[in-house]
C-alpha cells in the first residue's frame, strides 16, 4: 500500500501565478478530501468528493480555488491566481466513503509558498 | 453543526509520566470520535476511534481514549509517555447520521515529552 501520494512536496511561486496540486488516493477508497493547514487557522476542510462527485465545497475560500476529480485515482486542487495569503500546507486524504467509519489516510502534504 | 475543542495548545510531560490530551466535542446527534497524530513534515496519522460500545478505546502506540457522553469529552491518554510521542495531536468528530466521512478537527495540541 503506497498510501496517499501528493505532488509536488514543495511549491514556491510568485503572486498571480497558477498553482496546481495533485493527489492520488489509496486504491479502493472512494472519498477524497482536500485540507489546508496554517498556524493561524489550523486544519481546514476545503472540499471533499464521494465517488468522484464534489459533495461539500463550502470550505473553498473563494473563486480562485477549484478542485476536480476526473477519475477515482486522481484529483487536483488549483489556485488561480495565487496570493501570498494562500501560503500553507495542503493535504489530501482518502477513505472508504458512505456511512462507514473508515479513518482518513493523509498524504504528506504540499507546502505552498506564494511570494 | 459539529465542533471540537482542544483547550490546551501545548502539553509538557516528563518521559515515563502519564500523558493526557483533552478534547471536548459538540454534535447534534451521536458522535463518531477520532484521534490523529502529526509528526513534523508529515500528514496526519490515525490513532484510534470511538464509534459505539466500550467507552475506553485502545489504539496505536499504547494510546487509549475515554468517551464520556455526559461531559462530551474524548480525552487521549497514555500511561507512560515516550520522547518519541512528541508531536501534534488532533481530535476530530463526525456526526453519526452525517453523510459521507466529513470530519471536523480541533485546533491541535502540541505534546512535548522531555527526557
């Protein structure tokens, strides 16, 4: 089991640039979550998918953020245009969905720095 | 709406002493409760969960947690702390009847175990 795989591990970009973060969930998991972690706000749920369908995107901060899950093995989180306040660690997590009690399995995150 | 509170930002304990990390929750229905641990530059790792049944739940690395419905608490405990237990600990809650696996996390408690 390779676990949840995120890429890149680190991303440094300039304000105004487009940023794309990638996630490969654990095979067989049908729920996928994007979280953001900062010192000020802690761990925030941005969006989650069940069976590739977005269920709750109420945590997406603004229209600059978008997420897709074109198939069961891949998801992206895009920020366009990026701003310095988007600097954070972004985590992807997956689990068995529905009404199971399966815990979330987290990737090691992407540390984004926007200058 | 569901919420979780971890009242202590940091807990300091000497190696070999008992460790307790506090968590209280608020949900409208029956809760599912989880503890996760985060080591530096890593994603969150699942420690244990309470779904139903015995109020004392045992998990990984010698940790356990006690569910107390009347006090709406789910404190994490370890009888004898190790220096390697130094990390960031998160409590999380999901409503029993909620669709999907959407978890709400507390703000985290940093544990420092001194030799």
